[in-house]
């Protein structure tokens, strides 16, 4: 399991734990899972912070 998968899994678990119930809980789990996925991709080197913030590598 690479860092992307670990980050997504951790985000989903934390989101599920933070969720109270219903559709709001689903949205929380989805948002935290997406954050975990992005962090995992950054740690794997598949995504750069500049790509997220809209800054190019030419700077």
C-alpha cells in the first residue's frame, strides 16, 4: 500500500469517525477522504504543491 492509498484510507476513517449521521456525515467523510488523497499523492511525489496552488514550475 503506497502513501496515496494510505492517505485516502486514513482520511476516510477519520471522516467516518467525525461524522455524526446522515448525509452530512457522508459529505464530511467525502471531504476528509479527498484531503487524505491529495496529501498521499503529494507524499508519493505524484502531485506537486505548486499544481494545487496554481503556480507553475517556471517561477
